[in-house]
């Protein structure tokens, strides 16, 4: 039960940090800076970021308590002041959780204090990036020793930051695609946002593939390839790779089929609802797969990799 709570809270931290960072950046690079269609004019943008910040802060704090309880062997022992203090002050995992919680709270305060604008999105993105980078200390990268230790940690940080671009964009597309189909500006905003994300999305995928391959080489190694189907860690990693490949397929369909289709109907001034319906379906499936990937990552973090066996 305690391990399941740790995994669930890790998943919430991954999602909260990545939406806080990725969606804030999306508002800046993919949406108009002002006027109709901008993030400042949309009612759902600020609540999305505030919600992500609150989820992240709460999950980070509860995560400390859950991790402390796992280490102590029970909730009653884990919630004792001396046990919590040992996790927060004596473990990098606990220190990183405090950093995430503080970054999330500061982001929420900023979003509540300032009106929606690029300034508040920028601050939220920076704080979200700090929180996202700190996620590396929940994984195996921070525990790798020897000459590969720093390389693995940096790779984990880059992997998390690249994932945040993708996850944050998916969360934002939900809001954009929920706009009334009759709103012409909303349809054009979706189309231009898809184009705005395409270049950054390609870079994000390239970083994810490169850092993922490096991390797998460090944690599994060429000598332990058979562990991909003979150990719990390997089987879960294989599942993650399958889910990621499916996300790539849907992302490619969005870029090379759905986006051009939407552009054609907008140019012909014909009904865009069929194209938008296909986009909504694709985004829902891609997001579900993304949640699945984050869930497997959260679970992998509590399992021993083949190289540690």
C-alpha cells in the first residue's frame, strides 16, 4: 500500500511539474502574444497552471511523508519528526522534493498576484523548469556512482525537460480544442499552435530518444538485454517504450495528416468540425498514452534496474 502511494504521488509530481513548465512555455511560443486567441484572453489558461502548481506542491509534500513511511516501515514511524527530518535534510530525494514544493508554491503565488500575461507565464515556466529538473533526483540518475554518475544525472534532467515540452503541449491542446467549433479565431489558433509546436516537438523527441537510449544503456547495459523480458524493471521499461512509440505514431499523424487537413478546410472556408474531431480524438489518445508513460516512469523509479542486481 505504501509503495503504491509513493508511485501515485510520483506520477502526480511528474504531471504537475511538466504541465506547469510545458504549458507556460506553450503559451509563449505557440499562441499569440495578445488579443483574441492569446493565453491572456483565455479563461482556462491560468486555472490550468494554478491547478498544476497546487497538485505539484501537495504531491511533493505528501511524497516526503510517503517515502519516509516506506523507509521507516510504517506510517506511524514515518510521520515522526525525526524521521521526516532525516529524509528532508539527509537525503537528496527529500531536498529535491522541498525544491519542487517551494517552486510550485511560488508559481501559484505569482499566477494569483499578476494578471495573465507573458511575464507571469515566463515566471511560471522558469519555476516549472526548476521543478521538472529536480525530478531527476527521484530517479536512478542521482544514485548512479562512478564516472557515469554526472552524465546519467544530466541525461535524466534533459529527459525530463524534453518530456515537459510534450506533456505541457498536450494539456494546452485540450483547452484549445474545447473551444466552440463555430469560433473562427479558435480554429485558426489551433492550426497555428500546431505549427508552432511542430519544430519544438521534433527537437523534444530527438532529445527524448537520445537521453532515453543513454539512460537505458547505463541502467540495463548491452550485457543485460535479456533482462528486458525477464525482470520486472525490464518488462516495465519495455512497456514504456511501446507506449512511447505509440505516442510518436500519433504525433506524426497530427503533424503530417491532421494539421494539413485542418489547414485545407480553413483555406477553403469549409466546415472544420470533421478535422477538429479527428484532432480531438488523436490528442485524447496521445494524452492517455503520455499518462501511461509517466506512470511507468514513476513505477520504474522504485524498482532495481538490471545493472544494480
